[in-house]
C-alpha cells in the first residue's frame, strides 16, 4: 500500500477539512469541550487514538452498531440532530458513507468534515465503478481501508493532522498520540501476522467486501469473491448459485462477516467448507473505545489461524 510522505500528508490534511476551516481557538481562560464524531465505529476508534488524553476533545461514534452494509446506511433524524452538535466529523469518504453529500451540504451551520481516506491507494481503485445499483457496492475502489493495519495508520495520521489544523493549541499532544497510535498499530499487525503465520499462502474465498484488506495483511491467497450484502441470507436459488460459484474457486476456507446468518454458515459447512467468521468492525459500540479495534483484529487473526489449522487436520 502506497504511503505518503509527511509533506504530502500535511497537504492532504489541509484538503480534508471542508467549508470554513479556520482554527477553532478559544481564550485559554474559557472552558470548552469540543465534540469529535467518527461516522462509524472504525473511524471513531481511530479518531479516539488521536484524541486520547486531550481533555478538551470528546470523541464519539455517530452511527450505532450495524448488521448490514455500512455503505447502505441512511442517516436518521437523530443522526442529523447529532451532527449539528458536532464540531468535527471524521469520515472515511470515497463511497463508505452514502450520506457524504449530506455532510458536505451542512455548510457553516455544520461541523468541519474530515475525509480521512482521501489521497490513499485503495484496493481495486483502478477499476471503474459500474453504474448499476446492484453492482455499485462491489466495483471500483473499496473504501473499507480501516480493516488494513496500514490503512488504519493512514487514517490515524490524516485525522491527527486535520485536527491539528482545526485546533493548533493541541497540536503537540495530537502529534504525540499519532506516533503512539501508529506504533501500537504496527505492533498489532506484527502480532496478527505471527498468530496467523501458518495461514499465509492459503487459498480463501471472501464473502464480504471488507475482508480483502485483512486477507492481504495476513498473506492469504484470495481464490475469489462471492459478492453479497453483509448480514443477509441467501434466498431462493441463491444458495445453489453460491455453492456452484464457490466450487469453481477451488478453496475450502470461506471468510464471512461475524454477523452472517446462521443459515448461511450452516449451508457452507454442510457443503464441506470451513467457515471463518470475521469481525468487520461494524457491530462494535462506542463504549468499547479504541481498544475494541485491537481486540477484534487480534481475534480475527486467531479465527483465520484456527480455520487453516482445521483444514490441515482434515487433510
């Protein structure tokens, strides 16, 4: 994954804040708590790493846990009300939020908006998106960058730089937090690769678009993808079609999202597949804090390792 140098990152961060982005500086005598919101849990968790220990910055998650596809989420009236209480909103952008245009339209009455994945290379971004409602989720750039450890580091750095532009009075702490957070993410990535070392090179099928980043991080060989909406069952003859397509991919391990319906998992297991249920971070809660990200990703590595060990035992 291409990394931007410090100067390019700074230029990217300056472009991330929409609308009037004058620094939100108040008199040192004035007590004020600023509200920073991540659109979905992964963005919240990464933003929380950046703001940790900065008492004047409170970090929250805008959207509640979701079983379905994040790209399909429509803002509720309560979400819109909450947005007007926010000072800064950290989003992934690039198709992750279906409500990106709403964020951009709030203008001076709304928060500063940070699109933290811009200027970073995404999986499949060279492929043009198909102008078709059913295909649009699975063609073109894959915005689930937070599932990659390097991607999470990029989002962290971009977020910290943008917040430093908004609140220069906290720049020193934000910068230190970005360094500490990046080091923690590096350590997480190393431990995940160690846990799943025996899985490297194993062929897997992906049944959720966010899983491609984890598969790449762990060195798995992606035999193919079966595109479906997260959290949804296979209806009518879809199970037959799915199993026929999977048979052509020549892989025994299937990665699905953790909240995949039991009926889908049972269908795959009865057909002889080993199913690894992976946390795609959409169902985690704000009260799990940034630590929830680390815990979930570690368990993802263990899940992949167990699935590969199970395949070896069966051979």
